[in-house]
């Protein structure tokens, strides 16, 4: 089958988990300073760790204080500490890179979006000062904390039916760039919004639900990451593709495929999480495909 790969990236390899259970709904993905790959295994309530070629290294999962309840997003700070959001547990947990529990913070399910309270937190990101940003999907807001969970600030909006700048409609993906700008992908809003580190609106780009797959339009925008050249990569859960933009939101390229149950290389089955290593290689998790695919820069 002909691979649907962009001119920027070429298919490299794939893997579907590290033990007999393999993946079941892999979601968030992150890369540490050694280019090891951390994958949230959603329905198995665990985190799996691999080297950059997919060789299994270790994992940790449910238990008492450090147990998971719907792990979703994962991010790694400058000391290789690991932060994981829990979609059902409504909290963030922090671990060392070896899986040793450090701390956690959470709140009750809050329809009012109280400071520090979560309601279905999804994506998570770390800036250059190791501050933590959480895409609080159910509360339609972003919350910012110190690395130990001290609340700093938040910004939010209504369900943004009209799509006003700075308001959210199911923010899922979140990432920071080298200047600590914050990029937020809205799953239901089908757009990317950009803010400074204090939550001040900078710009956005978006499109309607695209059944024809036009470049630059979104249908279920979810995962988001920025490479060393400030290009922005966005996964589209519903359109089964990755789109690439420059930092101003101008379309660059994309690669895609049909909903793949056979696991063809380069073809996606509901791409959800995305991460980039120190060589600008791209890793994509597939929620239905139950695997990680790696693409290398060409």
C-alpha cells in the first residue's frame, strides 16, 4: 500500500506495547532528555516507557496513592520528572523518571471551574521554568501551577459556540514553545489558540469540521507539539491525519490515511497524542490502532 507521508516526514517504525497486554487506547505521549518515549496506556491505567526505537524499558500502573484512574496526558520537566493527568481521577500526579511517586494535586468535579479544581483534565505541558499547564477539558479552561502543584493562574471561557478568541470548547492538547508561548488545541472548537505564559491571547487558526480533508481545516484537533523550527504539529482524531503549520498558523503540509484496522505503516487509526524528540522525529499514538508510529525528518 502506498504510504501517505508528507515531504517533511518519512515513516520509520512502530510498536504496540511492551508486554503481553500491549496497548489498549494509548493516549498522551512525551519524550525525556535521553529521547526515551513515555506513553499513557489509557484503559490499562498505566504508563509505559520505551527507547526511541520502541524497545520496552519499564512501566508503572495502578495502586494506592500513585494509582491511575483514566490517565490521559503526560509531560516531562527539565529534571525528567513525569507529570500525568487523570481524566476520571481529576488530578495531576508527579513521578520521577523511574516511576517513584512524588506528589499530586486535584480537586472535586467542579462545574464552576474553581481555582485548582479539575473536571476531566486532558493535556499537560511544561514551560522553561518547569511551570505546569493543564488543559482542563470539562471546565473549558487552562490552569497553571508550579512544579509542586501550587496554583498560579487560569484562563477560560464559555463553551465558545461563537468561537470568540480566548474562549474554549473542549481544550484537549496543550504545549509550550521555546519562548513559553502556550498553544491549545480544541477538540470540539476545531482550532488552535496561542497565548503568552500569563494567558493573554495572541492568535488562533481554525476551520470547520472538514469532511473533505482540506489542508488547514480541523476535524477533532487533539494532540499538539512544536519542533525546533517552531513548526506546529496537530493530530486530527476524526480525520486521521497530522497537519503541520508555521508558528503564525500558515499551513505547511500534512500526512494522513483512512481509519486503519490492519495497521499499515503511516496510516492512522484515530491519532491522538503527538511528541517530538531532540532530532525532530515525530511520534504519534493511535487510540484505535493501539500503537505508536515514529516518523523521521527527511
